[in-house]
C-alpha cells in the first residue's frame, strides 16, 4: 500500500469513526424516556367490564386495541386497554392457548415505570425497596396476584403476594385463553391521576405454558430490566370524561326526543279517535233530540185530545142536567094542573 492509499484509508477510518460516534450519541438520545413510537391512549370506559375471564360482545368495544403477537407465533394475540376514574382495565385474547387450568403456568406479566409519582423517567428511580414500580405477575385460578418491585440495578424487591388493588380472572370458556384484569390506580402500586390523565411506562407479556412460548409482547423487543424501552400508556383524564358525558347527554337527548315523538303520535291518534267518538255521540244526541221532539208533539196531541174529551163530557153532562131540570119542571107543572 503506497502513501496516498494509506492516507485515503486513514481518512475513511476517521470518517467511519465519526459516523459511529454520531450514531452512538443518537442511540443514547433515542433510548432516553420511553421507546419512541410505542404509545397507548387508553379510552374512557363508559361501562366497566366484568372481570370474569371472558371477553363478551361489546364489553371491550371502547378499548384501545393492538395486535401484540410475538414473532413466529401463528394466531393473533390482541391487547385491550381502557380506564375509568378508578381502574385501568386490561384484557388479552390469546388464540394460540387453549388450556387455562389453575397452576398451568399461563401467565400475564404487566410492567410499569410510574415513579417518581405522577411522572415517568424511563428508569428504576429508587435505590432501596419498596420501589412502587416494577411488575405484576398474574396466574390462573386462585393464585393471588403478585407484585415485584424493581430498583436500580435492575434489582428486584421481595415479592408482595397477594398485592392489593389488582383483580384478575382468566378463562378458556371461549375456546382459547382470555385474560381480564382491573388495576386500582389508587390502591395498587401502580398509581395514577385520572383527573389529569397521567402517562407512565408500560410493558406486557403473555406466556403460553402449553407451548412454552411467549405468545404476545408489547412493545415488541422491550427489555423488562430497562424501562426506557417500555412504551407510554396515557390514561383518559377529565377531558375524555367530559366528552363521554357529553356523548351520554346527546344520546339521552335523542332518546327523550324519540320518546316525545312517540308520545305526541299516541296523543294525536287518541285525540283523533276521541274526535270521532264525540262526532258519533253528537249524531246520537241529535237523533235523540229528534225523537224527543216527536214525543213532545205526540204528548201535545194527546193533551189536546184529552182536553177536547173533557170538554165534550162536560157538555154532555150539562145537557143531561138541563134535560133533567126541564123534566122536573115539566113534572111539577103537570102535577099542579092536576090539583
Ligand atoms: Ca368479561
Ligand atoms: Ca421510574
Ligand atoms: Ca407507583
């Protein structure tokens, strides 16, 4: 290699070193905070789901959903997330897993970076236990929900079992395993303010014991020990609650308008029917009036006839009385002549 080519090679090496240095600086910058591009915006749960291990029709329709199927897994694994003022609701539908017996090893791992309180720093914040951030391990059956706090290191604190404020139920009633979880955002170690709509670091996995495989991950490729690789989970806050309330009011208003229209229609039909009835009654009254008029006329005629009869009878009586009087006078005259 001559001097010129050596110099050129050195320049190339320097350039490569510079590019590598810039790349590493960019890499460090991109891993601060949480994993870019992985964000869950938890919608407001207008109706709380029933935590029974079965995702029923309509129960999770308001939820944020994502396909969290792991690389190399055949069927879809779906994640559902939503919240209300108290609970973060999480459901997972794993079409690859059919058995969900107690102690079967099927497991949901839910990891969160929510310290310092009300913030998230992409790091295990504390050097001593308890940490207030780490992960829940959730298993089928009566196995209690567990919490493992994580501190800088990453080192684990003693497992808390059962941990308070976590409800879970898993089932294969649908033909494959479904997971339903409610996390109390005030009582459990995962604490958040749903008035503000807090954001915290979030990671989840689904473990299928039958196959010995992790069927689902979110975010794919995140490391449990490094919360800077987690995604962001942003809760619904006051704005979303007001929006949901306004939607409810709008629905209620439409319902009232619908009911009012129905009542108006029924009233109109009833009034129309009553008008027909009143017309029929009026016709009958008019007919009765006619009959009464005829009867009155008949009565008058009878009265007249009765009055005429009385008159005739009086005349006859008077005539007979007159005849009787004449007869008695004549009889008296005749009797006097004889004497
Ligand atoms: Ca359910
Ligand atoms: Ca933290
Ligand atoms: Ca916490």
